C-alpha cells in the first residue's frame, strides 16, 4: 500500500538535521521530518537545581521545555504566556523529553551542571513529540562534544543513543512515522522511545477506534524498532558531518 505522501507502510518520512541553527546555544538543530519542523537547543548552565543541593544528589541534571509556536498549526495557537500557564499537553511532552534524555545520560559524569533542552515547534504535521526527542538528543550530543573540546569534560556522559517515532494501525495495516492525517484517522496510534541498544524508555499507545490485539502491538513495536534504528543512524551521520 502506498500512502497519501507516496511512502510505503514501513517507510519513515524524509528527515534532515541542520546543526548550528541557534549560534548562541551550546548545541542546536533544526529537525525536519516530512512537514514537521522543530528547533531543538541545548544550553549548559554551570550549576544544578537547588533541590539537588538540598538533597545531596551527586552529579548534574537535564531538563526540557516544549512549545508550539502560534503559527505552527493551521489555526493560531495562543502562547502559554498569554494564558498565564503551560497547557497540560505541553507539560506532558516536556516531561517525556526530559525523561527520555536522562535515560541515556550518566549524571555523575556530567558533573555539577545543568543542560536545558528547548524544543520549539515551527510547523506541526504529526510527530512533534517524537521529533523533539530525536532532535533534543542531537542538540545534547552537540553540546557535550563542545564541553569535551573545551576541556570541561574528560569523557562523555552520554551512555547510548536515543530516538523516538510514531506507529499506528490503519485497519489491519501497521504504519510507520505517522503524519497528521494518518495520526487523526488511525484506529491505534503509538509513540515509542528507544535507545540504540534496543531498550524501551517509553511506549504510549492508545486505541482511538477498535481495540488492538497483542499481535498488532507486537507488529507496531517491531516497526517502531526499525524506524528508531534508522533515525539513530541518521543522527550519528549528521553529528559526524
């Protein structure tokens, strides 16, 4: 089956990483996956949150923020600042990004410093949270490389790679890397965060239509693993270039 954009069922969207998009950041990348665009940056602060000092927690910290810019969707999305609070979806996603990246960081090797990750969606066409995780890792690795080059770190605190991708069931057909139309019409959609070692950090799966079976879930996870491996290879290619 060919999809609306011409892809095969097990094919990811065209993907590119443009590093150095924000010169003042410690690390930065523009992630373009299909028609979704996200700027991910990493800023290094030479201190840790107060709660870590109060609780005598050794090492560093990594935290994330996520936002969709007003023009990222067809109808203008109001800024959180105009509403006086961060909406629940943004809070959920930025916590997911932080959890995902902390899973592949050795906080003790990071030292007493904080890496702030900011993911700003310029254009949304499905998969903004997965693109943010995939891009945040590239920005974080970029920042760590610069810390090592500057002699502030003797070894990398990053233990392995990480990326995320969406999958879904359209009828009986599993699809990889959903764009918005597919995401809104699939019977089941799932976001999968995996490491380069093939370990799961998070699996978010929901039946929007018909409930899914164990066999269908296994098929979706196998498809997600294929996609994540492709993403991680492309991350490393972009960082090395």
